[in-house]
C-alpha cells in the first residue's frame, strides 16, 4: 500500500512535468497569437456583440490544427479561416501591400495637379500629404471656380502605397474635406455619421446568470454631426476617386456625400466593403497584420453607409484617354446619383457565452487550447489587479499554453488549469465543476482524520475527526509535524505552491495546510512529528473527506453570535449574525462602552446595515475600480478615471449613532466581503483593527468557463481605500498586529480577543 501511495503521489506532482512537445519560440508565438487575435474578435468585433457568431466555435478546430503543425503557412490558413467565419470581408489577414497605382500627382508630392477632361470636367489630383496651410488655402481657393466646370472629379488615391498611413493628416480630413462638403452640399443636409462599439463595464460571468455589478452593451458616439450650409449646392456631377488605402475618415466622408445624393464614389481596386466601421490594424506573428473591424458606422436614421458606385481596375497610365480615366468619366456622366443605403443594423445585443463542454473531463486538443485563450483574454482585459501579479501575464500565457496542449489525460489537464488560474495570485481564483466528482477526487481528494494548521510558521496537529481517533493514533494534539512522506515541511509545501491562487503567504499557508496529507482513497501517508523533543513516525490512512473546525486555532464556535464579554463590552460574531438580527443586536449594545466585531469568518451581508449606525455624517469608505473595456485596449489601455467611484456610508440617524469604541478582529480567514466590511467600518468611524494580515482578495468575483465542465473565478472589481491605496494581496490595514502563539493556544487563550479587551481599557 505504501509503495502504491508513493507511486500515485509521484505521478500527481510530476504530472505537469511529463515529456512535452517542444515548440520553438516562433511556433509557440503563432499558437499564442491566434488566441490573442481571437480575444480581440471575441470582445470587439460588432458581429460577435450582435450575437451573429459564437466565437468558441470559430477557433477550436483551427487551434487544434495549428497546435499540431505550427508553421507559417498553417498559421496564415488558420487565422484566415477563423476570420472568414465572421462573414465580414473587412476583417481579414493583411498579407501584402498593393503596388502603387499611377496618378498625375507627384509621388509624395506637395503640389496639386489639375486637368480639364472631355466635356469641361475638372480633374483634381491631390498629393499624399498636406504639409502647410498654404496648400490647404490653395485647395479652398479652388472651390470658388467650381461653377466654371460641368463636373468635378477629385482624385484622393494615395500614390505611395508603401506608406500605409499616407493622407492621414488631421487638416486634410477636418479642413479640406469639410470645406469641400460645404461648397458642394450647400443647403442639402449631409447626414450625421454615428459609430457603435461594444463596451464592457467589468467581466460578465460566463457561467452564472444571476445579477451582479458588471454589465456590457453598445456605446454610441457621433463621429461627425449632421451638416448643412446656407449657400446653394453645386448642383453638377461630382465624383471622388478613392482607394482602400485612403484614410478611414476620408472614405467615410465621401460616402456621406454619396448618401446625401451629392457625389459618386469610385474605388480603384477589387470590390470590397467600405465604410462598415473602424478598422484597427493589428500586428501578428511572422510580421503579418490583421485588419480588424471594431465598430459599426451608420447614419442618422440607422442605415449603414452606402456602397461605392463602382470598383475599377488599377490605373496603368495617366493619359486622359486611358481606360481608367474613360471609365471614371463614364461613371460621372451616367445616371443620377443614388444613395443606395445598406440595410438597417441589427440593434439587438446578445453577449455570447462559451459552451461548457462538460461531457468529458478530458476535452479535445482544440477545446484545451480554447480554454487557454478564453482564460488568458478574460484576465488580460478585465482583471483589475493584473499589475500585482508575481509574473507578467504574457509570460504565464507562454508558460502554460504548452501544458494544456501536452496534457495527456484528465488529471494533467486539470493540473494545468489549476496552475494557470493560480498564476493570477488572487485568492478568489478558485475552481469548481458542474459534476460532483472530478479527477481531483480520485488522485488527491481524501484525507486522514487529522487537521493541521500553521502557527508561528510551524505545522501542528490541531484537531481530529471525533469518531476516527483510532485511525490517527499515536498522534496527539499539538504534535509538531516535521516531515510528510520523507519530505520536510518546506519541501512539502512547495510541491503545492503552483496550484494555489493565493494573494499572499498567509492565505497560502491557510489553504495548503488542508492539503498536505491528502491523496487517493484508502492510501497511506507517513508523517513524522515531534512531541516533547522526541520524534515519532506513524502512518495514516486517507479514509475520508471531512474537514473539521480546527477548534484549537479558530474561535468561532466558542462564542455566541452576540454576548457581553464583561461589563460595558459587547461582542458580535459577524459570521453568525443574520441581517434580520442586526436591529435587535445593535439596539442591545447601543449604550455599550465598546463593541468588538469578530470577523475571523465570512459575514452574512450585514455591513451595509451596521456601518450607517456608526457615523453621524457621510463618509467615503471605499474606492471602486471597475474595468471599462472598449477597443481602445487594443492600442493600449483604458481611461480608468471615468469608471472610478466611491461607496459612501450615510448615517442611519445622527442622534442614535453608536458613540462607544469600535474594535474589529481579523486574520487570514478574513477574506472578500469580510475585508470589505472592515473597510466600510473604517470609513464610517474610528476603528481599531486587531489581528494579522487578511486574505488580500476583495472585489466581486466573476467566472470564466473551461471545457470539461469547469469554471474558474477571479476578482473582477478593484477595491481600494479612498486614498487609492490597494487592499489586494496586502490585505486590510491592521492597527495592532497580534498573532496567536502556540503557548497561548495550548492554554486555550484567544490572544486576539484578550488584546482587544486590554485596549478597551474597561
């Protein structure tokens, strides 16, 4: 039995060290980049926001294909296939630049070229860059002579295709183009251009539909307001020649003129959608780029911009009687301009949630890679404490991606998932499953009937399952555990560190002490303890799954929910206080000289009704940092200032506010709502906090789906003190540091409570 136990244990702790397929830096970069592109599509492409595509389905098979063959050609195929499933030609892999076309404007020139074509049509070729106010003035002077011609053709093509950003000057789109629009439209209304983008105010849970503090939806802004001049419209044929390489503002401006019936638009190049929305150019692996649409453009009444009138082959000469210019003239003098608006937008918003794929604990290769993509992107965009991680998040991405790919069975997959989740260093990073029994149960889900705890940085026996003492003999309470299966405690602890998403060392030791003895059912574990200076070695059987209360080190069962400790000092156990009892308990203690709130536990949502009873005026208690995510994150970051908000404690009654001293007791068990409760009380009044470092995991949790029926959680809301100082990882501000001692606990003393009574001075 001992040999079997050791063998299984070795398999468990070496599971993530199995022989793995080795990837070069370039190969791993391609697999990772596919997931990075997927994340941008998932969160920012408007078709996803409109519920037109479920993004888990567009990537799983290509992720599997790329993981098996991560060469450059396969990468291009996989990216192109994934993007093609959006049915949006404006979102695609940008493979190469088009060769420069021929215009009569000088390459990178600074002069405006003119030509009068057949039928007294004025052709104006504008240069790539407007580098001076004089050039702009020259164009504006030109508009005064429009009436002399029977038609106008403005060539806005960029002749220098090697410079993707040519013709992007603010002056050209905001001065030249707007000036042209004024002269051409006159009193004809040019419809406003609107933009619709997806926004996320925090991360919407993928597994829990209950209401929470997070939301997502459409953000609409006006790109250009409706325009109407007082003068007369030009009233003669006007045509703009553009190319796909023109600045986005220029393309939308000429299409607005077409929508108003003022001008025609001809595109040099292959037919493709234009003016559907903002295009972001995203650099990817192998020096390639993805053109990613991140918004919908639409006009005042909800219609999309009209399509161009024609797509013409690339020009090969600049002669007036060449094929290109003949085609342009023909378009100019053809039948009257029609606005030809595209169909109305779908205004519904359905946020797609990945399937849980819970039919197997060991998902397919494509599903496992998707699991990495889904978790990494959720944390990348929405985790407010990403800057507090031990290691850069991108580094963790590259570290754990191969482990998911190479996971040979359900156990290795589950361990890779635990390790990847643990990398966020957030004690809210726990994992659950829709099934009651998982591979974790089989390999390390059972305990001997012994409870351990760290006190003074040493590991002790602190409790037994009461009906199983015979299986733990000859252990006794307060035996110090010094080795487990031959490993000293520091080594045994480190074996587990990878798998705990601990915010700090206090919470890690709190949690890991519960797992140091576990393993498969009915297997054995050998422990060596020290008692009165003598070493004793014994073998324990992992016989069950019962956690005890560790009564020697935890005092929640030692007190009533509310009681008088001594004359003038009221005591409230926050873990036992129900909201319905707040009124009666606080009334009973309203004349107390001090109240002690013991929060070495998890409260029941009573802080919101207690805190107002502690103050006589409004006080800011907590600063919230809720991630506000839009496509601006692609270019790097958010404007947090717009989403910062405070929780303010308002007094319940100025005349009945508690006037005595307020104390709070905390330790590593104080986590999440418990930490938030302390902050609320600290904000409301002068509180003396006694104890030790709290868990350092605050803020509403939210969940991400993992194939295999798993879900992982993280803190989705940043919680800070009003002065901006964090509580994540560091824990709550403690005024008087007190930790229990072995000597005190052996004597049955609650040293933290004793310290409070001493400080109360009553």
